[in-house]
């Protein structure tokens, strides 16, 4: 019953045994690959050999080669009920032919081989870029990622064009016929392309890097629920199309790369190690401004997060309607916790003002009764 011909493809008889052989061959290939990978990992681990980087790629290529052998055995298994058909005749027989399109087992194998070779080429290029990045003093894995992604797109496009040529199709006719479709796709994905180009610019230029603290200015900032024009975030990850950021509230958000290239961005971590900050204080008229200045300077000097190499300063900025305006100016590292530092300074200012009987100013109104 298993040997009865179910259907024919050209001169080839296909029976149930053929399907059983195919299932058995690829199942065994899957099992052998798993066992081989487990054995090799155990052997390498016992010899204190780490599988990472280039070795990881070689390891995958070696274990996945089992499927190539399984493919050859699967094709050869069809000779079980087709003994008079040679292997060459089998792979060259046209399974499907529509106009110039010729689909034979040879074409299928060749197309698969093209994409396997493309995958191997990408892996080898990834190894090359990774080795160059690791040997460089200024390691930038984000730029290496961009180079690998661009190379992957180019290699896969070339593999696709070669596959079309192998199948006997005219590439020029396909490109001419698909112009309208490509234009439509381009219009529909213009935002995606814009973000992708922006991501490449960000990664290649290196003006914004992972770990930087940046201040993003926008007239309508969609990152903040209150639509504030300024938001301070930490850069967690920069990919080709999007950037992962963390807000002060601890929320992780995904931002299109074009938002960073089209809006004004101030990088706190880019230019200088230190940044100048200020705290405004308003005391009532009649207060001893010399004592107030001394207290403010003392508060800045005693805080460990304030840089001691850059001297702090106190400015009398204005005589306002309610009191005397002073500003404590200090220097600190481009730190993500600057709001906490300012809060600690204000707590200490409030405590020392109470001890020295210095009062904060508050609005006063004089009411004249004319009756």
C-alpha cells in the first residue's frame, strides 16, 4: 500500500514512502543537530573554551550544515521508487513553467544556496566588523550595528536579484512593471524611511550616544503628557529606526529618530563634564544679605554632589515687589539626579534660614480703608 503511486510529476512516481522518508530524514537531521550542538558545547565548556563572537558564528554554521546533508539525502531518497531516473534528470526536471519562469528542483536548490551564501557572507562581515570594533580604542557598537544592517540589506537585495535571474525572469521587466507599486510603497513608508535615515545619521555622527543625558526642545512635545516644550531624558538604546529613552519619571518610551534630528537637542553629556545650575531664593526686605550669601555658600560647599573645584557664587539678581531676589550658582556633573540635588540644597537652606531667623519673602498687600 505504501508503494502505490499517489501521483506523478513528469517521469517520477510519488508514493507514500517518499513522504515518510522526507519526514524521517529531516526529523533525524533536527535530532542530530541538537545532539551535536549539545555535545560540542559540553566538550568546549569542559576545556574552558567560550563560544562567543566569531566562534559562535562558526559553531552555528557547522551545526546547521547537517541540514545540507539532509537535503541531499532527501533528494536521493526519491530513487527508491524511481530507479531508472538519474539524479541529474530528477533535479533538472521542470516542476513548473509559466512563460519565462522555470521552476525545477535545481532552481530551488540554487535559490536556497544563494540565500545560504548570503547569510554566511553577512555572518563573516559581522565577524569582521566586530573584530575591528573590539580592537579599536573607541568602541562604538552602535555604529558597527548600523554597518552590519546596511550590509545585510544590500546583500539580501543582491541575493533576491540573483534568484530572479536564476528562475529565468527578466529583472528589467519586473522593475518596470513594479514602478507604480514601489512609488506607492515609498509614499506609504516615507515616515519609516525618514526615521531610518535619521537613525543612520545619529549613529554615524555620534553626537548622541547611549547613556547621554539630553534636553529635547519641541513646540509640541508628545513625550510629555502636559505638552511641555522641554523634556530631559536618558538615552538607553539607538537603533536604526527608533531610540529608546527613559524619562525622569522612570518611564521607558520609544522615540522616532527623526524627532532627535528635527528638533533642538542639548546634550548635557557631550561637551563638558560639568554644568552650571542655579537656585533662586527670595528673602524679605531688611534681611542681612551678607549672612544670606554666607549661608548659601556654606550649603553649596557642604553638599558632596556640588563640584568643589569650581567655586560657587551668590548673585543679588533683583529687588522685586515682594522681597530681595538672590541666586545660588553652583557647578555639578552632568548628572541625571540634578533635581534631587537641588531638592537637598533647598532643604538645607530652609533649615539654616530657620536657625538664623531669616525669613522667605511672601507677597504683601496694603489695604486702605477710606471710610
